[in-house]
C-alpha cells in the first residue's frame, strides 16, 4: 500500500529486537552499558528495571538510536538499525516519554498527526487515523480532536502520547517511565488501558520503569539490570518472584514477594457475574421487576456506548419513576486487565462489596465480587507455594549465563539469543 492510500489495513504486528554485544561508553572506565546481549520477542511487553544509573534508559534509547552505541549491533526484525537513516528509523519506532511530551501550541489532532504528515499521508487518511487512535485510547474524537494539551488532564495527555506513538502503525513502541508523572489512581488506569490496547495492536513494547510492581503487572518478560547495563535476570514475572537469581534481585524485589504474586492474576482470569442492566429513561418500576425476578439487588445503568453510569439498588429504584441519566462519580469500576489487588482495593471503598468490570472503550462486561477475589487470592497463594518449591531452572541463578528452555520463550528458535543473563556476567 502506498503512503498516501486511504485504504484501511490491519495493524502491523510487533518485530523482534536483537541486541548483540552492545556497549555504550561516555569516556569513563565503567561503561554505561557493557557488552549487553539479549533478544526482545516480537509482540511482547518487556520491562527494563533496575536502580538509577543501571543503563536501562540508555539501552532503550540505543534501540531507536537517540543514543548511538559505541560497539555491538542492534537489529529490528532482520535489519541492522545502523543501516537505516536515524530519522527514518525513529519514524518506524513509537516513542513515549514521561508526561506525554506533547507540543503545547498544537491541537491534539496535530500532535498525533506529526509522523503521518512527515510520511506525506493525505489529509483524509490522517484525519481518519487520528480519530481511530483517539477512540483506541478511549478519548472521544469529537470532544478532544481540537483541544490543546493544556485543556487535558495529565492522564489524558499521556493517552494522547500513546496515540501519537502509534500513529504510523510502528511495529515497536518504546516507553520511558511513561506513567511516572501521574497520580497512583491515574497510573493504574493507564496501565490497565495499555494492556487492553496491546490486546488489539500486538506491538513489541519495551518499557523502562523503576517500579518493580509495575513491571510485574505489565511485563510478559522482565529484565533486571544493575550498574553497567549488566543483566542480572531476564525471565517471566512468575519465575523472578518464585526464584530470584541472586541477592541483588531479592533486594530489588523487596519484601512481600508472595503478595506480589497476586498481581499476576487479572480480573479477566476469573469468572464474572452477570448483572441486570438498564438505560436512562426506562420506567423504573419495570426495571425493578426485572431486578427482582433475577434475584439481584442492583441494576447497572449504561449509556448508549454501554459505559456504566450508575449502580442503583432496589431501594433507589423505588424512589424514581424513570431511570436517571446521572453519572455516579464514585462508581466502583475496574478494567478487566486490572489485577485482583487493584479490584480488591476498589471494592474495599465500595458500599456494594463488588465492582463493575469494563473492557475496551470502557464498555461494561460484568461484575466481580469480594468473594470471587478472595477465593482467587487463596488459590494463587496455594499455587505460588507449590511453584516456589519446584525446581524451575531460572536463567542466571548461578551467574553462568544459562538460558531457559526454548519452549519457555515466545517465538524462540534453535540458535536464537534467548532472554537470559548476558555472557559477561560473572559469578555472584
């Protein structure tokens, strides 16, 4: 398809990233990143974590050549990134920074359209793509297209930053502390939204974070780094929590590793309860009859896009003649990509002992209750205890550079450089 075509195409999937013996020096004896080798599987979320100064941001920026490596090779798919013009490369890799990094003098639509315009897409295609992406990040195009960044909240600006990074449909998305500048509640919502977006777009996403809990929640794979860009452990969140490679990893994980295991179970992993639903304007007595016949205590009021507006009890239904269109600002709502910990936190401040579950574009999908969450937590604790007692064979536990089995690595083939500790890591 030509760059000026307006024909819609399916999203481009993720590309494999391969770093081989990559080093970055700034003149000191100790390299910022030293002889790093790893594969980032296509279509997965890989988290780079570690203490300040460990080289995680430098590693991220070498992938799109915002920082040039001193030596070594980095491949995107089958192509060496040094064979690609730097500007052209960065147009093929989405990049999201803390606080969004939007241009304040440009509208939201203009911010998102920057790369498509550089690629000389026609106006109709750009407008369609802007609206598609605003919808993808749960911002109504008619409402937000012509606004300026100063008119948006921090969380909304960060959503626009993600939309802009996806504008040209790149196979790779790099994110540098993307949720570090927002409050905890907004951070949780943005994390949930990213996971839902990833279900649709299937990109290769590399995220730098200092927050290990965030890494556990978002990552298919976690890379734990220390000074000099050395990889101490590269594995799944489950294996890192159950079998940390060494004392450094144990200290970085911190206390409560067992509780962190609970973040591995998502709302989407448990069975949701059905609910009686209604629309604004319906006759309240008729809705109350439906609720009574179903043996439920509440009705979920939805708007014309199936988004929850309120959760009314039988007593509240008996006080009105029609279902109101009012929005309850304190409605207990969680995303289906949220962890059970997130869901439990939401329910603890709810008077209903439950929460409404939403999917993409905030559409209602069901109800989760405290009993379901507590049962799942108990099962997760039992399962994590059994897993921890079993020999897992975590890569790098002895510092030997051992690699996991091929069938444990998404998309791995014989002879590939697998997620594992770098060869330069010595005995610990």
